[in-house]
């Protein structure tokens, strides 16, 4: 097979031959739960933090990995993930009012503005009905509208009866997890794809029936042309820091293969363009057997693009 984004290169410093690909991105991490210093050496050049302290995230130094973030989870009083040991108070913002007026205590506009003013590139809302209360339709509509006014997409943790459908109906741009708790209907899949909604994979956090259901839902979404992003929910349990071969294999099993798998890994979302200053270097030529691609991709490391010399 041919991977259209791959090019044969040689590293200037080591003369090692290999393949260059655009920079890899993990589109779902929680930086306060991991040590990110090893990510670049293990293939990840960029991350999207989907739930953290916006002040701490705003103060992070530039460099690798390139960080985009949502800031705090926006949720209802008593809603997910409030009170969890892994979610300190600063990582959660309670929204009680659909007000679009700035500065209203508990207001949707106030919550969105706080994350945007701290440098957020996305807004995260918790729609986890299986774990507690969720925001009302009025509040959700206001969050999406306020985020839109700031030029920011909204990403949702949608779990529980009707929550995926709500996310689509109210214009949520991305799902933080592939739905895993129930089958997604063909009508809902078609609406999600037609709306241009993105699904972040996070398949490897599951085992058993939930894993099988997530893979089946993602397979159906991708088969209809849905845009899939590689993401691991890094920080949620014992996941490898760096490219996760098991996540890539699960995506492959869901039919996201070859160029589509590379696209899921290299999509710059929510940035407009890729980080062209760095590339992912994988030793050796690209495999000819599609079944070998996930393992091969997991061997990548981040290098400066200027270090790579094209080989005809």
C-alpha cells in the first residue's frame, strides 16, 4: 500500500533512513494527570487537553508538545466530573444560568469567557447523564452560542440516554469519546456526519462490551465519511505516554486504515494548520501490508523538520 503523506527521508545527524509524516497529535489528554516530557520522544508532537485548570494551562511554556486546551469542564451543579479525585476544583466550572451577559455569576457566557480569556482553543461541556445531572437545553444552547462568538468549537463528553443526540442537535462540534454505552442509530450517524461533527477515538480505555460497542459505532461513523481524530484520554488509567499502538490497532479494526489512520493522527484540530517545524520520523520504509501500519506508526518519534533530507 502507499501512504500519501509519507516521504522517504534521511536524518541529517544520524544518517538513519526512514519515513517522515506530519506531526502526530493526541486529541484527548489530561496534562495534570501525566508527565508530558516523554511524549515527543515517543511520537506525539501535539496534544489537546480536554479538562484541566485553565490558569495552569495558560502558564505552560511553549515547546513540545504543542498544547491546545479547553480549560475547565463546564457542567451542572453536582454533575460530572465534580467531586472526582482526579478532577480538582480548578478543573471544573459549574454553570447554573443560560445568561449570555458577561459577568453573570454561574452564567454560560461568563464560563465560556473565562476559558477563552485563559487561551482556550475549545470549550468542553460534560453531558454525562449516567454520572449525575447535566446542563439544560437552554444552558447548552447558550454555551455553544457563546463559544461560537469567541470563535471556539465545543467538545462534549456525551454519555447516557439521548446525550449524543443532544450534542448533535445543539451544534457540538466534537465528541470527546466515541460513543460506547449503546449503539448509535443510522439516523443519528447520518446527522452527525452531515453536521461535520468530529469523533475522538479513545477506544483503548475500554474493555469487553464497551470496547466492542465503541469500535462498532466508530466503524459505522467512519464508513459514512465521518471525521475521526486519534485521541487516547491519556491520564485515564494505565495508558502509554506517547503513541498508543493499541489505540491505533483498535482504529484499524474500526476500518480507519492506511491514509485515514494517518489523517486521524495528524489532523491539527483545533489548530488550523499543522506544526510544520517538526515532523514524525519512523525508521525504515512504510509497510506494504495495511495490517502492519498501526505497529509501524507507533515507532515514530518527533524530530525537527529541518533535520530531515528528502530521499528520492
